[in-house]
C-alpha cells in the first residue's frame, strides 16, 4: 500500500473513531472522518487507494447499506466493517473485511502495517 492511502472513517461511536484516527495517523497514513458519504469535499480527496471504515450502525443507516454496492463505487478500493456479527469474509474476497468490534483497533492497525510492509 502506498503511503498516500486515505482512510475514510464513517463510524458512529466517537471513542472508537478517535482511537482509530490516532492510531492510523501514527502509522503515517492520512485519515479523515466524515458523516456523509456523499459529501462533495470527499470527492476531491479520493485517491487511488481509499479505504472506507464504517461500523454496523453506520452501515444500517445508509440508504444503500449493502457493502457490495458500496464497493462497486469506484472511489473505494477497500471497505472495513466493524461489526458485532461475524459474517463469512470469504464470500466478499479481500476488498471487504469484517473486524470484531472488541478487537477492531488492534486488527485494523495490524492490517495496515501488513499493507505498508508489502508496498
């Protein structure tokens, strides 16, 4: 993953959102937090590698809350869903990942470290 990746946090829980923003920033990746996926400012920030990070609550409130449909949008290279459920990750391939809420911060940091090491 290029260091120029952008992580877009759309997470309802403020504490988790703050923790993720801080930890990802310490890794040297760019992070923004948004409320609206249709925000015009976001369109100007999208990069080749733009990762959407959202949670169950946010996903449920989206008019098009299907992760596959979100991934079909060209702006998202990957989607990470922080979830209470444990869906079958295999059916989504490598571009949609589910992280258990209790371990999300640690697992996302580990995933990004692997991506950074692979670039």
